[in-house]
């Protein structure tokens, strides 16, 4: 992610958290979540073991995905009015391409889904690993995507190294 986009990405995520998933958090969880999404945190993560991709339409940031250690989605959202247009799927596909490029033997990608997003991850091919559980002040559902079976990355695995 370009450093200049960090503020926009943080603002987008905070807006979506406030609008759509705030009810999934206990009061202390709201503060913890919003603190972790500040610009400095996103930029710092992208310099360590994370990478962040963003989607723009006509110069407006409409979606973002953050991947930790090439195998875990730590943040994934698309602005409400741009959902169900394939933007999230494209962000996920590009993120998986980078993950597989960085780790060719990658077998799965995981996410701790908020309760309201489980059905979205299922539509993207993720499977629930275990029942919902509390992590800090927030409920999460551990999920995984088998990269070898993900239709969107088959072409990555079949490419020749030339």
C-alpha cells in the first residue's frame, strides 16, 4: 500500500466498523478495534509482516484487505454501496496471488470472522474450523480457505516458472 493511502484505508475501515459491525463488539472491544485500525498501525504492519491492498473506483478508496504472514486475513472490507460487485473477490484473489508467490507451498489462508461476516467468507470459499469464540472483547469464528482448492488461484499453481 502506498503510504499516502494509509489514512484513507484507516478511515474506510473505521467507517465500516462503526456502520456495520459495531454491534459485534463489547464496549472495550470497540475501543481496542478502533485503536488497532489507526493509520500508524496499518502503516507499521505493512512494514513488518503484513501487506495491505486497496481497491479504488474513480480515485475513491472502496475496499481494502490486510494479510498477515502470507496466510491470515487480519482485515477485509468493502464500502457498503460497492458490495456484491466482485470487488472483495478481486481483492482476495490478488492477495492470494501474492501469498502463493511469497510461499509456493501455502496450503491454507485463515481468518477470524466477525459473526456478521461468516456468510460472506463462506461465499468466497472459506469453511468454519470451529464454533464462534471470544477473542479479547470480540466474538470470532475461525475459518480457513484451502488454497489448493480455491478456484481463483488454480491458475497460480499451474503456471510454469518461465
